[in-house]
């Protein structure tokens, strides 16, 4: 690790920050005062009424408390979200300086204006908060690893705090954490860097799993919120899917003798999401199962999976295919975000020309071959393989961490996915965007790199997209 200091001849930090501040101001104007998504409003409602639960991660609600004292509205949280978003891009961009000339950091920063990324960064929900925390921590780790920052306890503390916050802002952050924790440890410990990558990932994977009981302990003793078993939607969705594909009642008659037939009717099971059981035409399922939440429902869930493994796999594959919008027609999801929760009457969002442009471009992208969520998982997986062709080990470590985190986070939806919204792929999208300039400049356009790293990953991306487009347009 070479300490080069804060000032170099390459892409000064202050210039990147200046451009990011200007872009952030335009970003704020486009989405002002911030989007009170229904999940976001539930945090504010909890803050004001004191009616806390762990249906949504309590940490984001806690962060709302002092902000509401400053301004009774979404504006302070919007400012924090945008600060985290643009800071993460500046940090990652600046960490890549002196790798491939002066242009590379600017290319990384330019990816921040990708319309679909901008489109969701002002929706004040846990997915975006988790993403900007983890990527800001990654940016600090990247600077420490590359020697652009001299190690200080305060810097390392900020990095670890952001990682812990990201882990507690969304439960399934656990799947993205192993490569990011590994990068953070590499940034502060030479001994850790000397260990093989596979061993490091196994250890950090085990460490990441501690966030699962950590959530339970924090909810009970730190945040002191009512435990309403947030795993319940997954359990209900899985049992309903198993019943749909197997024809057997996983609830063992608890919901009535006609559950299997009703479950197959319109308005009940769909691989798109669990929502019909929560507040759709089959909302009584969730209501009736409230007494069974916890151990009893968990036993039913595990028993259904073990009894009908084929049906379980059919259900999970159907949902995964639907979520990633892969081999399906008419499964494109809306990317429009300009609606406030109908449960609040305090603020309104007025569309403006910048928002309309971002919205239009986002729709065009989402309708294109590059738009479906599977593309961002595909890019992360491909660039993760390509990253091993990078000659500089520190640059390789940063790029691998970002792509592996994005891929692992998205792949986990095969097991834990219950919904369809585009925002769930957001961390994977940003990871794919951030590393694309480094892969293109240092791998694909670098003739000194082995051909399998230059051609293979790019060929995989092109082949899968072409296969999907041909299948959707001419076969399905």
C-alpha cells in the first residue's frame, strides 16, 4: 500500500466534489421535497405516534426522529439520501484515479446520472438508505486500501459504522456484506490481506450471518419495538406457492377446506408478489394467520418445503423469473416514482421538467433490452469474473468486492424474494454501473489482458441478452 496523500495530478477530489454538488442540486430539484413512498410514510407515522414495530427496519425510523425535529417533512431525509448517493460515487470514482489516466474517475462519476439510478435515489425507503451506506463505506475502504487516505481511527470508525448501519437498514443486506466486510478488513489489516480470498470470504460470510440474530436482539433491547415477525410474508408466500404447484394444503386445513381451490383462483397466488395475501383479494390469509406467526408458522413453512421440494422449486423459480423479468412476456414493472403515499396529506410532489426527463429516460431504458433487472445481475457476475484480469491487486480487490456484493445481493432473491418492485435491484444496479468503466478501460480495451478476461465476460452478457430477447419476442 502506497500513501500518495490527498493531492495528486489526477482528478482532484475537490473538482469531483464540485461537479457532484452541482449535479446533486439538480437532483434535489427534480425530486423535491422527496418521495414519501408508503414505506417511508410508515416510518414518519411511527416517529409521531410512537407505535413502533419491526415490520420495517427500525433504524431508519430512528434516523427520522431528529430530522423531524429540524423540519417536519421529507426534505432533511432527501438531503441525507442524496448526500450519501453522490458521496459514494465520488469516493469510488476518486479511488480509481491513477489507474487508467485522468478520464476514468470522471467516467465512474458519470454513471451516477444513469436515469434509472437517479430515478430511485430520492425514494426515501430502506433499500436506498442501505445502498448508499454500504457503497459509501466501500468508497472509504477503497481509499484506505489504495493508500489515498492515511489510516486513522476516525476514518476506520466511519467505515465500520456505515457497514453496520447498512446491515441494519435492510435484513437481506446480509447477502451483500461478505465481500464488503472483506474489503474493509483488507483496507486496515495486512495480515488479513495475506489470507487467501476463499478463506476470507468464508469467514466474512459467517460474520455476516451474525446480523440475523443481531436484528432480533437490537429490535428487542436497543430499539424496543414490537416484534411482528417480518419473515411472515416470505413464509406465507412460500406456503401459498407450494400449495399452488402441488395441490396440497400447506396450512393443513387452518384456512378452510377450500384453500387450495381458492388459492388457484384469480386474485390469490401469483408468482409476482405476496401482496394478494397481505392486502389483496386474499388478504384474510395474512389476517387469519396472525395468531400463528412465529414458531407455529415456521414449522408449517419448513414442513411444506420439505414435503413438497419440487413444488417449492417451481414456486421460487417462477417468482425469480418474474422478478428479474427474464423469460416472460408482459412482466415489465412501472418505474414511475412520482407518487406520494396516499396515507399522508402533508406534502405533495409537483412534477417538473427535470423529473419528466429522468422519468421518460427511465421508462425508455426499462423497456429496452438493457432494462430488466436480470441485466444488472448478469453484468455484476460477468464483471466479477473479469476483475481477476486486473493487474493491480488493490484495484482488483475493490472491483471484485463491488461486483460480488451486487451479484450476491440479487441472487439471494431466489430464496427470499416476495415482491416485484424495481427498487429491490437498486444496490446491484449501482455496483454494476460503478465498475463498468474500470472493466471496459482496463480489461476489454486492454490488449495485454488475457483473451478469456477480455472476451468471455462481455460475450456472456451479449449472449444472454440476445437469448432472452429472441425467446421473448419469437418463442414465448
